[in-house]
C-alpha cells in the first residue's frame, strides 16, 4: 500500500531513482493524486490486498508490463485495544495485512522464480516482542515474521532474495484511529517516514556484494 505514510515515501524514492513503480492501494483519492504527480513510469491499481482474486489479476497485469524487480509488502491496519475488547471486525482488519503479504508474495514468486527479484516484507517491531494493547496486531506481525522466515528457508540459494524489515513507531496517520493509545504528542516523537524509506532503500538496493536480510530500525531516543 503506497498511497500514504511509509508506502508513499517508498513510492517516491523508487520513482526518483528511475524505477517504474506499480502502486496498489485501497485509497482512491491518494492514488489519483499520485497519478497527477507522476506522469510517467507509474501505474496505480485500486483494490484491497486482502482480496485474493484482485491480487491474482493485478500481478498478472503487472508481469505483462515487464519484469518485477522488487515487491514491497507494506500493508497493515492497526487496532490497539485491551485483549478482551477486540471484536471479530477488529481481528479481520488486523489480518488484512497478513493476507495481503501472502497473496502478493505467492503470486509474485511465480514470476520471480524464473526471473529473480527481491521481496521486502515490511512489518513492525511488534513482530519481535509482545506489546500492551496490541495482542491481535502483534499476532499478525509475528505471523508475518514466520512467513518471511519460511520464504527465506525456501528460496535460499536461488535468484529470489527475501528481506524482513522491522521498524519501530513512524510519524504517520497510522495511529489516527488510536488516539487513546498513541497521542499526537507521542506520535511526533516517532521516526520520519521519509528517513525510514531512505534507509530501507539504501540497504536493499546496495551495490555491495552483501545482503542485509533483516533490518531492525528504531529512532535514537
């Protein structure tokens, strides 16, 4: 999802480096604004990454346009509540990002197994520990981490490279519906999405003959 926040900053830096960027997001307004900004080397796809049929169709369209060099999985919707307060709707929302990561990766890998490429799964520091009022959110992130580690084991020694990225809190609208948990004041102390995107890019697209498979990023306190 590259319409807002970290996803948007990744779209910007990739586009500035000369890559043709395909952006999947469910925010129609954000995508239309980007289409006005990027008149070339850019294509938007409006839909929910948790919709398997949509993902299958979209990856097919993208692969017909050319080689897929890299896939950035960056989808996620937080619900921060005390464990007993989660509803079925909350659980479904939290699991959208996990479903999207699996659907996008599986269908992209069908292409990359032949051509090679990079899959970058951007998760959260919540995939590394348990956090108060984040039980379901942490559950999805730990699942994403397990999925990422399994992909690494499966594709070691092949032309496909798998990366896991674990950032701490980011100063974006990610927390706009969770002000009782993360205030605007607290959010303002979090890391810059632009700075984070630059660090991710520099580590993934290095010209060194080295691979940074896991990237844990936190702000200096």
